[in-house]
C-alpha cells in the first residue's frame, strides 16, 4: 500500500484535530507534528490554517452533498411533488451513509460536522462555496413546495436541525453503543430518525 502524500497526511491530521479541538484550539504545529511534516507544509500546500480547514471540511462534505443531489434527482424524476418524508430521506440518508454507527471514521465525520456548526471561529462559518449553496437552495425549494406555510428562514432552521440531530446521534452511538446494536437494529434506528425528523420538518409554522 502506497504511503499517503504529505498533503493527504496533513488533511488526515487536521481532520482529526479540528474535530477534537475546534479551529482555534488546533495549532499548525500540532497538525504538522501529527502528520509528520515540517511546519512550512501547511502554508505550502494550503496557504493558511483557514484554507486547510476549508479543504478538510469540503473533503468530508462534498461526497455527502453529491449523494444528496443524486437522491433528489432520482426523487424528482419519479414525482414533481415528493412527500416531506421522501425529502427527509433523500437529505438525511447520505448523512447516515457517511457516518455509520460504530465506525471511527463515521464518528470523526460526525464530530467535524458538529464542530463546524458550533465553533465560534469565523473561519468555521466561511468555508462554504457554490456547491454547498446549490445543495441548500435545491432542498429549500423542494421543501418550500411540500411545506408552503413555512417561511424560508424557518425551513432552513429545520434543515440545519436534521444535520445537527444526525451528527450528534452518530457520535453518541459510537461513544456509547447499545449492547444489543446489530445491523438490523442500526437500520431500525435510521428509520426511527427519518420518522422523527419528518415530524419535526412537518410541524406547523411557529406562531409569532
């Protein structure tokens, strides 16, 4: 097996440390020490710690976004008016696929997602690009058609809730796995989550 190149080693180390310590709690030296690289490597390969964070997050998020788009394409090819449950499954399903319970890599992805949601550092909020915005806008438009009484602001709040709930659940399952967790139980938990999240998305608009 080929040894990962320096850029990949930096991405792997940064993903682990950003997920554990956040942006400000992770130093460039800690990243390069873990990667076995020299201190100048981050600047050479990425330009800055902030650009390294962007590269780390996109490496994790882009496969999820691609799967979400593909599922929405298949769903809209079947019907122009998908149900809320179908939209939730299309959006949340790739999150479960990329963050399987009991898997260290899935747990690390979950922690990284929670980090970028909650980290107060400005750099954790400015990594998004056109592809992430396109996925958001496509799902917002689809949910707006299915839930016309909700404002776009409340829909986006609820959509973010799907991401947060799924990521926190995946972390919990990894850190404290149920003693009886089996593949069947794991698939049941996914269905429970879809049921719960569909109910949350479908709730009446919040009164003013």
